[in-house]
């Protein structure tokens, strides 16, 4: 039987990664580009000042990262626990988990220049800048939209049971052609009205048929009664 003290220790250990991830998520920020050399990287790290962020990680402090997100549609500056990336993958920031990890959908071993080694530290991502070229950014994206995109991506990831995203987000630009959705909506409404008219017509026909049968039955019964009455009079 486990003692109460042992239960508290297990609960504390299980809470630490979650609290660490929350601290990392609060520092995430979409940026237009990431540093591609050591000098710029160190300057950005100094500006971000990740060691000053209060967090519950005891095994490792948060460090500056600038990497693509899981869906490869933005680059994110974030303070996160460093990881070793293996098997020649690009580094990603997983918004749903709030952690740095390898993007299993990439292979930076095929790059002509700056080929990733089989094992490297996530804080050395700037050395393999071709990974940034894999990012396909949405057009006309503001900082607010980028922040929303992180939240949408997190939600999509949390509902997905696999590491491959099915969808990320739906965006409607101001100049998007809405004629097709409008036409589809009108067509659908027309079909509904036609079906409704058919149902009313059929019901009306059934009502008329039942009324006619009722009248016929009533006339028959009335004729029978008259015939019986004439017989009795005779």
C-alpha cells in the first residue's frame, strides 16, 4: 500500500512537466524570420531572456529557440527545454504539447547545404537554416493572426490522434470569391422547398383519398339503411 507521502511525490513529479510546458507556451511568439547565424541567435536569446521566466522545471532551464511549428506554417520564438534532435529531422515547436521536438515529417538530410547530423542540440537549429525554408506562410498575416494561428494549431493537434495534421485553420480573405458558396446555399434552399412542396402535395392527395373513401362508405351505409327501411314498410 502506498503511503500518502509517496502519493504526493508522484503527483509533484507528474505536475512538473505540465507547469514547465505552460511557462513555455506563454513565451511563444510568431516571428517573420529566425536567426541564421550564431551572433544573431545569441542577440535574440539575450533579448528574449528565457532564464528570467519563472517555471517549475528542475531538470533543465528554459533556453531560447526559434523554430518552425508542427504544421510548418509559421516560425516561433519560444523559451523551451532544449532537446537532442535525432535521425536527421528538423526541429519543431509543438504547440499542443508546449515542447521542442523533432518534426517527423521532415528530412533535413537531403539538403544540399547545411545538412543536419544524425544528432544535434535543438539550440543549434540556426546552423541548419534550410529547415526554415520548409515553412509555407499564410499571406497577409499580422501578429494577432499569427498568435491566433498558434491557438488554432494547438486545438487541432489536441484533437488529432496522429502526428500528421489533417487540417490547421480556415481563413477567409477579404477578396475571396463567395459566389460558389452563395450558389450552393441557394440551390440547397431550392431543393428543400421542392421536397417540402412534394410532401405537402402527397399529404393533400392522401387526405382527399381518405375523404372520398369516407364519403363513399357513408353513402353506401345510407343506401343500405334506406333499403332496409323500404323493406320494413312493405
